[in-house]
C-alpha cells in the first residue's frame, strides 16, 4: 500500500512541489487567533477549470503561518452546501475547514500558552471536494492528475503545536454528506477528519473526536486508473511519502505550463 501511495502521489504532485517558491512568506499572529465561519441555509462554492487548481479555505490556515499564543478555528454548516471542484487539465482540489495546512506553527508567547482548538459541525448539509480529470491532460507537467485533499478540523503538512490540541468533527442528519473524490487517471483521494496527516508535532495533550450520526454519510473515493484512497478519522498518519502541499500564489501543476 505504501509503495502504491508513493507512486500515485509522486506522479501527481511532482510539478506542484517543483513550483514551490524559494522562500515562503509567513503570516504571523502574536496573541490570540479566532477564526469562525458559519453558513446557515446557504451555499459556498469554489470551482477551477481549464488548467484547474481549486483551493478552498474556511476558518483555516494554509501556507506559512505562525501563531504565538492561542488558535481557535470553528466552521459550522447548517442546512448549507460547501463545494470545491477542480475539473480536468492539472486538477488538484484542496478543501480545508477549520484546518491547518502547509507549514503552520502554534507556539506559546511570553504571556500565553500555545493551544489549538479546531471544531467542525455539519448538520443537514454537505461538504464535497472533487477533482475530476475527465479527459485529463497528458503532458509531463500535469502527470494525468486528479488529486483531492479534504481536511476538516485537521492538520496536514509540517505542523507544530506547543501545548493542547483539541480536534472535533460532528456530522449529523439524514442526507448530510461529507465526500472527497478523485476521479480518473492517476487519481489519489486523501480525506482527514479530526486527524493529523504528515509531519505533525504536538507537545502536550491531544484530543481527537469525530461523530457521524442520524443517517449522515462520510465517503472518500478514488475512482479510475491508479486510484489511491486514504481516509483518516480521528487518526494520526505520518504518511509515506509526506503530503505535497502547495502554498505559493502561482502554485499548482499547471504553473509549469
């Protein structure tokens, strides 16, 4: 399984990794960071076509972020639909709710202990992320890619938390659905719910919980050619290889075209 995952992820992510900027700007917060996103009875959608690279962040930190103190991230979806789609060409769909992705540090300051609280509640709604290669692109730059990353109350990449880490996801209600799908060609679907994926260091107490209730559904699907599906629910996964996380403003497999 590890060798298969290595092949698929390496083939898909090589171009994205190659286009990383030499030095990534760091967003710095000294003190308390509170991020809250509430969607009630509405729709949030993010779609990329042509060369394709869809990145959706809700109450999340992505890239080079340093928080000296307390970080609180909350996303609440009630009778709401949140979608993120990358279709064809170089694909790559990255969807984050109340998550840290990339190179993120939550550390103590001289007056605050470092702590991270990540919470996602989805009730009678949906959260979907999809990379659909369709005809795909066949050049050496895009590697026939369809790569879907979905994170809810999770940490993915190179993450350091000094202190307490609490991660919780609640999915409830008949017809409520959380789905992540990579369809076609080299594929690869990675779904993390209240999980740590990659190089994650937590110094202190870690609490991870996920509840799926009242007919709700959670699905992670890799369809098509090489197809690798990795699903983590309230889990820690060091992953082999480490996840390729695009952080630059011009990143994505299509950046090399």
